[in-house]
C-alpha cells in the first residue's frame, strides 16, 4: 500500500505503463522557477487543461499550463482509450432528469466532442491509432431489452442509426467469450492510444505559444482584486483567469468543490503482444468492448496487438500493491484462453464520479476561476469538449458552457470526511449485486 499527501503523488511507486512506454516525454519548460504574469493560468496537464489551453491561446490570450508531474500523468494518460459519444448515462435517463430539450443539447455536444477529437487528430497528424467501433456486452438478461429499447429510442428521438444489436450467437462470433448474452455495437464511437493523443495535443498547444511547466504543483489559488494569485513552490503566477483541470486528482484548490465527486482508482493491464491473427480470434473486428456491470470490464487491443484490459476499482486513497493479479483475475474470467499470456504492464488511474454521472462545470471567484470535472469514466471526448466550452465561456460566449454548468450536482454528505467510506459501502453493494447476477 502506498499513500502520499496529494492525489497526484499516488502513482509514485509504480512501474512504467504501456502508454508511457509507447511515447517520448514532452519537451516542456519543465519547472516554473520564477514569478510570472499572464492572461490565463491552467492547472492540470490532462485533456481538459490542454484543450482549454489550445482554445484560449487560439483566441489570442497568453496562456501557461502548470502540471504537478508530467503531461498526461493523470487519467488522460492512463485510461481505456474508448472515445465514446454521448454521456456516461443513456439519453433516456438524462431526459428523465433534465427534460428532453436539455438532454438533446447534451447529446449533440457529445457527438461534437468525438468529431472534434477526430478533426484534431487529422489536422495535426497525431499518430494515436484511431479505430472505429465500441461494443457494449450484456451480462444480464435485462440488458437485452434495454439494448432494444435504446436502439429504437435513439432512432426515433435523435435520428441516431449508429447502433447494431448482436444476439447471443452473433456476439460470440465477434467476442470470443462465453460471458455475454448479447451485444450493442456503437459505430459512432472509437478507440485510441490516449497518451499519444494527450501529448499530441500538448504539442499543438505549444505551437500556439502555450508555455507548459511540468513538475509544478499548484498549492493554492487566491482572489486578489480583479486578478487571481496562483501559488507554486518556486513561483507566483498572477492571472486574469484560472482554469482548474485536475478532475479526480483535485485536492483542496477549489475548497469544498471536491465533495461534488468521488475519486475512484481503476486498474489496467497490458499483455504481451498477441499478434494480429490471435488478437482477431478474440475480438474479430478489433472493437473496443465494455460490459454492463456496475464495476465494468473494458478492453481493446493496442496498436501492437496487446490486450489492454481494464477493470476492478478501489476507493481508498491507496492504490493496490499488485494491479497485475487484481486485473488478470478479471481478464481470465472473461477470456480463459489468456491464462498463460504474459502481462507486460499494469497501472492504475484515478477518475472522478459524480452522483448523477454528468460532468460538473462551473466558475468561482466572480467568474475568474473556471473548472470542469466529474466525467464519471466517460471523459476522453468530453474533457476535450470541456476545454472548448471553457474557452467560449471565458471569451464571453456563455450559452454552451451553461448546458453543463446549469446541471444541479449533489455533494457527498460530509464529503471531506466520508466521501471515500460512503462510496465504499455503495461499491460493496454493487460488487455483491454483480456477483449474484454473474
Ligand atoms: C483507469 C481509467 C480508465 C478510463 N477509461 C476511460 C475510457 O476508456 N473512456 C473515457 O471516455 N474515459 C475514461 N476514463 C476517464 C478519462 O480518462 C478522464 O475523464 C479524463 O482523462 C479526464 O481528463 P482531465 O484532464 O480532466 O483529468 P486528468 O487527465 O486526470 O488530469 C488532471 C491532471 O491534474 C494534475 N494535477 C492535480 N493536482 C494538481 C495541482 N495541484 N497542480 C498541478 N497539477 C495538478 C494531475 O497530475 C493530472 O495530470 C478512464 C479513467 C481511468 C482512471
């Protein structure tokens, strides 16, 4: 077990991840060592921060970005690589919460998010191995009716024809596992190497004159008249506007705002390369896959045909000691044929889950501080969108930012003391539920 004071320090004891091994580090300014005056200071070097930096620098602002460790150190460089349309919850559930009109706005923003990422990859020639298709796989009988309802509902109310249903026999032809009762292919979604995307976008930000300081944790922010002071150990930043983009790694910078989400640690393994032929015997059409359990399994093949398998959560401030055996158990339950395959890498990451599973956007300090977090495991595309909407909002166009900032978010009761323990009882309940249903 390993515990340090700050959430971004949780990864200090780990070996290199597959993603980190697949890239070269960014040539950044490294640490901030002197005071600096700037239009915009961004805190956090994941996709939310980098996308905010690109969008704001393109609008003519001077921008610096401070990352506690390395660019992509957080979830953006550690995730399952599934670039999904929509939100974490299905549209029907969102309609019940927010009404049809608002749900439709969110749906079209979700489509725009994936389109934007695709365009950024193309325009900037980011080599991050984009592959089409994400398959949801049914673990419970009830999922079959839900898939059918979803297809019909989305075609009727959203003109979305990108879903395809697979019965038990057909899903077995696609995914070589006995676990699943049906499948729902989403052809609007993709998968990719997320750290290659993150670093590719960081280079785009640098080309737009964003100064990136790695190894620069921010300790505190403070309102100072019509500006904000941003304090790091070795330099004081004075900015007109600050963007806080720390997601699951957010500690105290925004005060009690951290109680609007639950930080969860999720784990991933990468096997040795299986080669294309063997990989396609497991996932015929190279889709990414996620199942329907509360604690989901999600997996896909990498650009060099390793099985990248994610699953298993912990909710304490410690990471598990041996993520390899923690995740392999889940993997070999789905694919017993991978029993003897070597695991080359294992790692974990922290994500931010909100009570309603929708991201939380907002501003503080008389609109001088903007934030977005809580993508609830569905943030690869939405974090890039968040940066765009934060850019629009700071530049005076508030409409689309408000589609998210208007959403009401419950706090975790007595969050600073209990948010992890409260969630742990909820997780225990769902673990038992998954177990009983499996
Ligand atoms: C294991 C895992 C699997 C996932 N799988 C998927 C998936 O397949 N599809 C999907 O859509 N989403 C997935 N997600 C979620 C997705 O990765 C996140 O929603 C998204 O990357 C959030 O981006 P971000 O930039 O907001 O946060 P992050 O990428 O977490 O970046 C936050 C950054 O802030 C930095 N930071 C924190 N505190 C400070 C400070 N005080 N000063 C300076 N810097 C600071 C951290 O070091 C970190 O680099 C997954 C997440 C995890 C952990």
